[in-house]
C-alpha cells in the first residue's frame, strides 16, 4: 500500500535535500537546520563515501537529524540502510536497483515511503509495478558526488515518463543547483534532489531558499 496520495508526495518532493557527514562543509546538524530554514521540503540521510560514519556514530547522527526533521515536519528518509530506517521508525527509505528488492522492503516497512533509483523506462515501469512511491531519475547533469553513477542522461527520461500517462512522483538528481533546477522541473520532474549545492554552500539556507523559489515558480 503506497505511503500517501501521489499529489501530496509530489508536493513534499519539491526541494529534496540529501546528505551525510562526508558531504558537509559545516557541521551536519547546522547544515540541516539551515537547509530547513531555507525551505527544503524532504530530507534523505545518505551516509556514504570516504569518512562515512558507521555503527553507533552513524545511528546517533541519523537520530539527531531525524529529530530536527520531526521538529519541522520534514519527512526523514534513510538511504540504503533498511535496518537503520526500521530502528529509527524513519518515514521511509531510498533504495537503488542493486539494493534489497522493493517488495521485501515493503513487507518490512508497510505504509512508509519507498523511493527507487531508476535509469531507464523499463526500470521505471518495474518500480511502479512493484509499488515504489517515487523514482529518482539521474544523473541529470554531471556530478562528482556519486562516483559509480550510470551515464549522465539529461532530462530525456523524465520527459519520456511524463509523455506517457504514468503519474508516479519523479525527482531529478545529479549536479542540480539553483542555476539548472528550472530545466529539471520544466522537463516534468516534481522535485529536485540536491547534495553538493546545499551541503557545500557557505549558506545552505540561502541556496535552499533560491532552489525553493525556482521550483515554486516553475511548478505553477
Ligand atoms: C546520489 C546520486 N545519484 C545519482 S547522482 C547522485 C549524486 C548527486 O549529488 P549532487 O547533488 O552533489 O550532484
Ligand atoms: C542514488 C539516489 C538516487 N536518487 C535519490 C532520490 F533523489 F532520492 F530519488 N536518492 C539516491 N540516493
Ligand atoms: Mg543504494
């Protein structure tokens, strides 16, 4: 059973901040607080890459970030780590094509948000069939954040999905910032997912606010 009605989720996905401690210029807690003050609408804890926390330290940071999200009614999603998501009673998880099968995750987390990465129309259709609540499409633009991405695909797959009658919520991801976010929304994505542009900003609040403005303008 999907988490919520699609319309509501499409609104929630508009400015989707993703980060872990390795991505942050400043303290992760401060970074998230500033991003929320700037207007992000959705958050994913993705503790990955060089220097990523593990075990108790990872759980502690996740719990602290979750509490900040809860205080501001921002959905808190965990990337990959299903056990951590269940332990924290997170609002959901984001999984990739090579992570645990969606139907297994759905059994473990009924009623929660389950997002899936997809790179082809085939993967999108399978995601819908298996009950994904949203799909992350990318990398839209070149990115240095995830080193093992599929080829950069621009907005073509987003446009292709939107040219069909498929109504699944879509977020674009990969190299997105305030200067190119409009193109992603214009192509038909419901939201943009951002790591570097916010987490490495001198003012995460300012960047989040710029992104929110662009997305709201283009979503009218
Ligand atoms: C997790 C992920 N999946 C596809 S690209 C990417 C990284 C996006 O990071 P950034 O917003 O810094 O380009
Ligand atoms: C690899 C990823 C691809 N897409 C997304 C999201 F933007 F949330 F859909 N998150 C990820 N961690
Ligand atoms: Mg994964």
